[in-house]
């Protein structure tokens, strides 16, 4: 049994090497023949490699073969395509080629694949669902919001994050904002999801949703408040600096996140505030300020401004030297 498995791996590697050799001229008849043959193979690694090559070289005319390979990978999927490697590569290839294979994309957006792991099972299809959702957006699928609404409640964090990204990519504030508000109001156990939700709200309708995100800074859940702060720093809507300054004052334990978000605003006013905090604040405020500023230490003139602010202050100068030291 063991020897047979080794032989199978060796054969797969040989086929991968042959495919790579044929792709030295990716648009040649030999390459096309090799890709079509690879897409028919049982090995999901070979199908994955073929789909990735089709996308990388932007090769047209493989839509039917990719679709058939995807369908085969849905048959006993934990055996035919463990990890969803082939299916994910196929969806990404179709998306990259702007192929409107909606049946494939809808199946991918709904596919759940639980595979055994030590102590239970794990769903390996979350990334596939997310990639399929984004592909549906790019394909301008008329009912894409139905698929995205379902994924916003997906048990897997990766799928929820992908759904939020795809929802923002639709540019449809009228439909997207209510869905995101529902998610934000309901809450999520992942701060990353909450930040992405706030970020998407500010991307879709900054003036309309600023007050909502600002209000999250007051939430009793520290992770939720910090997620909103980082979203304000990322999106930089008007009023962010004042909101983040108030957040830093109100929640000293979140000062590090607040100063990071302020630095992310990347405005002269924001940096001036942090330099002032570094110069005149207490030890904790100074440390948070200089660590946030250090992210942009390559910014022309920033170091000189900070050095001038701490002239004659040995303790601050030591903090500056440590934070701005070359890695």
C-alpha cells in the first residue's frame, strides 16, 4: 500500500514536470494539448496547476474544459479534490478570464467541504465560497446580493470577510449598506470581520455611515471599538482625527490602537498631533505616539520633525532611537 502511494506521487510529479515543460511556449498547440489533458486528470494537483497556468498566461478557449473539471471535482470532493485546490484554481481562472460560467460560480459560492482532521472535521471550502462570490460580482450576476447575503452569515470567518469585500466591490450602497449594518449590529466574534464591515460601510457611503462607525468607538466591546478605530484610520473620512483623538482620551487602554489609526490618516495634522503627544505626553502616550510614527519613518522630513521635538529630552531621544532604528 505504501509503495503504491509513493508511486502515485512520483507519477503526479512527472506529469507536473511535463506540463511545465509544455508551457515553455504557453500559446503553442503542444501547450494547449497538455493543458486539456491535465484538466481531465484525476489528480487535483494537476488540475490546479493547469487552471493556474491558464489564468497566468490569459489563455482563452478553456472555459468548457475548466467547467467539466470543476464538475468532476464536486464528485466525492473530499477524495477527488481535498482542500478544494482544483476548484479554487478553476474559479479564479474563470474570474481572471472574465468568463461568465455562472453555474460554476454559484456552485462554488454554496459549496461546503468538511474534511477529517484530528479531533473532528474542518470546512476547507471557505476560501472557495469567497472567491466564487467575488467572481459573481465581477461577472455582474443579477442576483449576486442573494449569494452575498448568505455568505455574510457564513460560519467561517474567511467566507464572511470575502463576502464583505465582494459587497463593497459591488458599489451598491443602497443594498449593501443595510446588509452591512445588520452584520455590524448583530456583531461578530472576529474583530477582523467587524473592521472589514466598518471599512466597507465607509467605502460604500462615507457621509451616510460615518456616524454609525463613529458610534462604534463608544461600544462596551473593546475589540469592536478598536476595529472601528482602525477602519476610520484606513478610510480617512472627514472628522476621523477628532473622533480618534477623543477615542484615545476616553479609552487609555486602547491608546496604542488609537495612535496607530491616527498615524494611518497620513495627514500633516495627524502627524503633528502625534509629535506633540510624543513631546509633551506622559511616558505611555509618548511610547504609543513614537511607535505609530515609526511605521512611516521613511517619510521625507518626518524624522527631522520628531528629532526637533525631542531636542534636550534624553528619555524621548532614546525612545526615538529605538523606534526608528533600522530593522
